[in-house]
C-alpha cells in the first residue's frame, strides 16, 4: 500500500520555500485531502462527509476541527451540506455520453458527476467508460482464490497498524499493510536502500507461494489490458507520452488489510519514485466488498468545473482485479472510503484484503535517484493541479511529506524521455519533460 510508497502523510505547518524554489504544485485540494485523512485518523468514528463539514467550518484547521468534534455529539454537523447518497437510480441521470468520452480521453474536463454526489459504478463497462481503470470480476479460479485468501489471512493476522505522532498524540494509520517482494535478497535491499515517507522501513517480507503464483496471472492480464487500451482507446492507437514501452512485470506488492468498515485509506495518488511515470497497478480484492473512491484532479484554471465535480465509487467485490492504468496516478486520486455497514465474508469475516501488484523499475533505484540536502532520494511526483505546469514531473525532498517534518524543500524538474526513462539509463532518448509550449514548438 501506499502509506509507504505513495500516500503522503499530512504536512502540518510546512515551511514555505523561497519563490525560486517554490514547488509548482502548491495544491490546495491536496492539502484538504491530507487534512481530511488526518482528521479521519484522529476521529475514526465519523464519516468523511461529517469530517469535511467540520474542516470547512473551521477554515481548514485540523486542530480546531478536531477539538470541536471532541466536544460534540457524533452526527452533530457544524453546518448543512448537500445530501450524500449511497446509490443512484440510473447512470444516465448522472452523466452524458459526451462526458463519458471526455473522462476516457483525458480531454478538457466538464462536469462528470454532480456536485456533492457519488456516482456508483459496478460493471466493467461502466468503469471503463468513466475512469482509467479496467475491472475483471471472478479473476482467479475458485480453488486458487481460496488458497490465496487463506494464505493472506495468515499474513495479515499479525499486522500492526502503524502509528505516527500528531499534536503530541499517537495516531494510528487507517489500516494495516506490509510490502512484499520476490526474494530474500530483495527484502534486504529494500530495507537498506528504499526510503518511504522519509525513512527506511522494516515491514518488508518475501512473497509467500500463492501470492507469487497469482502474480504470474496478474502479469498476463495487466499486459493484455494495457495493450488493448492503447489499441482501442488511445488517440491514434499510441501509448501515452512517458509510458514505458517495456513489459509490465510485477515484482512488489502491498498487502492492505481493512478490518471492519471503519478502517479506510484517505485520498492519494501513488508516488512514482520507484515505479516511474505512467505506471500501471494491478489491485486484487478479497473478502468484504468495499468502495474504491476515485476523483479526477482538474487544473486550477477549471476551478468552477472542479468545484462542480463529484466523486466516483467503484465497488470491489471478492476476487475482483482492478487495474489502474497509466493515467491514474498522474491525473486522479483514489481512496478506500469508510463504510457504515459491511457484509461479512465467509473466509475473511469483517476483513477486506487487497494486494496491489506493482512493477518497481530497475531504472528507478534509490542509488540513482537525485538526492536532496537531507541526503535522501527525492520523490518523483507529477504536477496535477497548476494549469501552467500540469503533467510535468519533478523530484522533491521526501521529508516534506512526513508529519511535522519540513525537509529541505529541494525541488528540481525531472529529466525523462518520451518512454519515461531517466538520463542515467542506457537508451535514453533526451528530455521530453519540458513545458508544453516548448514541446509544441519542437513538433512544429
Ligand atoms: O485497498 C485498495 O484497494 C487501495 C490501496 C491503495 O490505494 C494503495 O495501496 O496505494
Ligand atoms: Fe494507492
């Protein structure tokens, strides 16, 4: 999971860097997500909607919102917002076909879902029409699925929820997780060299047999889906700029365990540091069905459209494989929403298990990645919101992503060729991560 790799921990009082160094994505909506995730960790009994109301009522102050919640009854909202419904009567009441095409192609964003509403998607066709994801139901043959579920229940039985310090209190992560890699040698390498959220991590283990076996199936399916999408959905049948031209080979996976409806994961995009740009992720769900919420990040220039946009809920039943494609980490955010009620599963009871198969790239190893003044490998991120630089990749100091840490504010634009390769690898074709206006001139 990405509490390590990708999820950014809330930043409380970030030191503003000088203008020259100012990160180009000083992204307000992102900081709201981070604050919301933090508020949820502090107040696990409250729904996201209630927490958002408090955050808005207290001008984005997590501390004030948290104090107010502590002194009030559970559903005593500070002010009324538009209603939230867990279902809708029909898809067409939500979106137009024009909007569906825009959602796929990534062209200008118009209103995809209605403000304050959640569009619920169940079928592979609906999911493909509205998001950059593929869904495969009943992915594993039943025996294999059962064997994997039992194996993962064993793995998750000793998961501890990670903690972090906040306002002098110890706060628990929203759910349990561990990173798995293919060999013991890789485990040692990860522990010694890979930095996540500003530190080295001990919670890394070797893949047990069923997890490894299933990764071969996931590899075949993800590669087939990547090729199908390029052929059938991408303009001109071409891969995206910065998307790798190599086969996707899963060599690491996060096992996430959500024990009961209160355990959740806040909105985030997965960091691309070790995965490279335009990556794909295969995400297998087992046990209790939960909602995967996704939201397209709109450029700042389209603020009105952004405000008007609602979120999308993809329902993830037992034995379903959701593939997040190359547009997902750069242009969308995702979350696992808390659930009021969950239906127990015969093999996992109240738990949902999730395996996110990832392809860590040889070309993005910590030894090669630019270091900041804190002497840590930087994180690779893509500008999501600021219209002028949207889609450009940057290396940033990882420390600024840890709670209470400000880091050294190091920032540099990444050099990446059109296949997403950095300059230190063989076959590098020259930097394509340049402002859009220069890229257009090059083409003309
Ligand atoms: O539990 C899930 O389905 C999502 C997990 C996730 O987003 C992550 O591991 O980064
Ligand atoms: Fe994620």
